[in-house]
């Protein structure tokens, strides 16, 4: 097959491309330039797709002996991922930019362009597995190394794009194995630190980034009764479940920490309360993407964070919307609108939807 290998400049994508070459595919490497700041370096926080990463990707392609190109997708990235990130926070929701990047860039723009150029598949360094059933149906599964599993952020891609994807690292036992393989192949990225920051927030200061885009928007921090406890400089800088940075001078009556329960952009208010009030008993979601035929009500497990645990639940599908009721109230805490809700059957991804509301176990609905 003709395979386009997405080379981020990290160790995972380099080893994935090497395995595609070993499998006998005709491989071409491409680095996606996503930053509009061409001199952006990351000497402190680690992101991805910076100018230094482009150099690392080129060196990896040279070692593998494959053609290498840089595709400038910065405008598309700004219009979709970055703009969505800012708009979601402004609306009081909590987006996951990696999910949006996989949806709009890696498995939309990149894959569509690859297919138009005659490639059969796109290969990435994501940790996830693809299993093919006897009838030819391809299923997305968790990686063998659950600590590195990235099926959560891939669930938005859908079955059609899964059919043209390759994840050679899905069966790797650990990240240490990947690094050892990279070193054995002479890839200089074998010891490169993992990327963990939001790639377009180079210094890791998400609040500062949002403030630069949205400006100062002073408002109140209140408790559940509406009593004013403090002031903020922008409700968009807060997320459900947040504990630090609330700047509330008055302690709670019980002396326990307060957490963000909800963000109200219309009133420009941040509502805080106890940790117990973050407990969730049900989640509502829309914009569902399915890998399996689902209808009515079915048992599943629900995951709402990239590195969170999945909890037992029952999901009901109606007109493209999903209601997910937890088997045990309180198994999840701090679920926010905008988060990605991924449903599993064991290791298999059944589908993904975007949280619109979370019904708390003790009080009302947090929107």
C-alpha cells in the first residue's frame, strides 16, 4: 500500500513509520506545520508540531530513507482547533483540543488530502489497536499498554476514516519498548520527552492564552445560594472541578476546599461548592459518532477524560442524542459540557459524543 506517515517529530510517530516501512509499504513522511509562529520553540513545556519538531521529523525520515514533506496546515488549524478552543471556553464549556485536532486535522484535512494524492492509508504513532472482524468490519480498541492508550481522543474519527488508518504501536507493551526500538534503529528522537501541553499554548499558561484572545471580563464567584464569595477576571478561565486559583478569601463554613461546580457565561458567574456536589449520576451528549450499530438502551462503560477511568453505565440513543446513566452515582466527578464522552464495550470503542449537560447526584443539572 501507499502509506502517508504523519511525522510529528516525536519518537512514537517515527517508530510507527519505521514499522510501516518494515511491513513493505511504500511510505512517505509528512510533517504538519500547525503553528503560525515559525520561530516557536519549546525549551520548557513540551508541545508538538513546532519548528524544532519539523527538524526532528526530517532527521527521522532521513534515517528511514523515505521521502519527506512539510504541509502547512496552520490556517486550517487556527480556523478549527484554536478557534473552537477559544469559543468553547467563552461559552462556558471545556473542550479537548486533541480530540478536535484528530477530528479536523489528522483524520480529516490530512487524510482527505492523502487520499486525493493517491495514498491508501495514513499511519500515525497513536497508541490504539484496530481489529478486523470476519465480515471485514474494522473496530477501534484500546492499546495493549493501557497507560498510553489514546483510543479516547481517536473516537471522534468514525468508521470511514478508521478504514484508512494505521496504528502500528497498538500492540506495544510499553513506551520504554518504543524508545528502545527507536534507539536500536538509530533514531535521534529515542530519548525525546513526551509532548503533554496544548501545542498552541507554548508556555503552558492556558488562562493567559485565553485572556489574550478574550480580554478582561470581570465577574462574580458565588456559592449555590448566590452569595458572592469573590471576583474573577473572566469566567472563561474556569472549568468544572477546578480547585486552585479561585482566589476566594472567605473559607467555607465547614473549612473544606471549594470547587467549580458550573460556569455561567450569560451571567458571567462562576459557581463553587463542595467536592460532593461534583458527583454525577447521568450525562447528556450530542453530535454522536458511532463505530457500532447502536439503538435503544445498552450496557457500556463511559470515559470522559483522556486519562480518566471508564465507569459502568447504560446508554440510551434517541435521534442522535445520547443519555448515559451511571450504574453507581458518584463514580464520576466534575463532568463539564464540552467534554468528549466515549463509550466502550470492554476494550472496543462503541462511539463518541460531546457532553451537553451533567446531572449531579445531589443537586439539579449543571449546564
